[in-house]
C-alpha cells in the first residue's frame, strides 16, 4: 500500500474574509492584499455570446458569477470542460468541479497515480508470490484494492482547488471550523477570484489533510490487513496443506502505523508534488505543452511512488514491525 472540508473561499469584491475568524489556522495573521479581480463585463459578454444565462450553471458556480468571482478565462475553462463527455459528467459533482477548474489536468494526474499504483502493486505481488500468484488472486485483489483507495485519496486531498462556496463550515463540523479558509494545498497558486491565503492558512493545509489521511490510512490498512488475514485463515481451513508466505499481521498496529505514515511522509510529499513541482514548476515552465507536462508528471509521480515505498519499509523497520533477515 502507498502513499474535500472547506476550501479556500473565493473572494467577493470587496474581499471580506468571513472565514478568517473560523479557527486557529485561519485567523491569527493579517490578511494579505486582495487578489486581482476578474473582468465581470468580459465574462458577461462571453455568456451572451454562447447563449448561457447564469441560471444554466450549477448553483455554486452561478453564485460565483453573480458575485463577480468568475472571469472570462475561468468561464471558458468551465465551458470547455463541460463539453467533454466524461469530464462534463464529473463537472456535476462539486468536488471534481473545484479541482478541474483549478487544474484541468487533474484527471490525468489521477489516472497516472492510479496506473502507477496498479502496476507497482501487481508487480510486487507477482514478485513476492511467484508461481502461487494465480492461486492467490483473492489476496492480491484485496491488497491492490486497498492500495488504490489510498492512491486516490493521496491525489484528491492535496490537489489545488478553486472553491466556489463561501468557505464557512457547519457548526456540526468542528474540523472544518478549525481550518476554515485553509487551501487544500499549502503551495497552491491564488487565481483571480480567490481570496489570498495567510501564512497560517497555508500552514493549516497539511495539518488538516494530515488528519484526513490518517483516517484514510488507518481505514484502508485495517480493511486490507483484516481481509488478507481472514482469507489466510479460511484458506488454512479449506486446505490443510496451505502454508502462508508470512505470519498474519497485527491489524491494529499495522493500521495505526500506516495512518501515521500517510499523515506525515505521504502528506508532505504529495503536497510538494502537486503544489510546487507540478503547479508552480512544470505547468509554468511548459505552459501550453500538454503532452510534455503529462510526461513530466508521470516521471515525478513514479519517482515519488518509489521513494514512498522505500520510506515505508524504513518506517516499519524502525517501529520493529518488520525485521530484516
């Protein structure tokens, strides 16, 4: 196994920061200067040209248009994404909509990460199980499925977003209130129509995502290890001659260890990959060269996966859970 919540609130002119008093991570520092405001007249002209009234958009996006937070560039990006078959369907869901508006290549990065996860996990399983791979596909499927859940969340949570809501959390969401106004990625760029983030809000991003990744890591590992141990026990009952490759793992200890690992090492590495290397590096240096950006993301994410595998082995050995022989 390897290595969304209130998001940065778009700024409405004038740029109040209602979320700034929402919690410890959001309020202590002075607000930075307002971001560049979108051209409302150009956005209105574009809507008139394509025959799309505000009411034809999802409520959150229509409210952003009415509040002057959507300029012609972002509106055109929405229309382009909406016109694609699969992406257009995903744009109906707020989580995907916020990520695709901030980064139209989000699905490519998600596919890269999941593809890498499938290949590396299956290769590792094949190498470890050898000739028994075919007869132990049940174990393989359980391990790969849990790894892919973790992979998905490691791309989803630290991905830059263009939040369309007001950034206020429900009073029944203490975590959301504590980190109101924080971005999803500590390093993400501030686009026109978004309120700039304070240093404390940026520092709060990996802390908030870390709590989520801890829960994801614990849950994915718990289910994966429990299913694997159960399958081993069942196989032993059905086939007395079956000899497992390893002793059953401690479900609780392994789950807690993987949760801590995802909340720390994985969390920081994926924040850097998405916010620094890709958004501020690759996509700025090679803007417009879609294929090259995708190829470089593939290389970076493959390297990050390999590094994460090495660090995980070191981590569990440090905890005394796996001994080198």
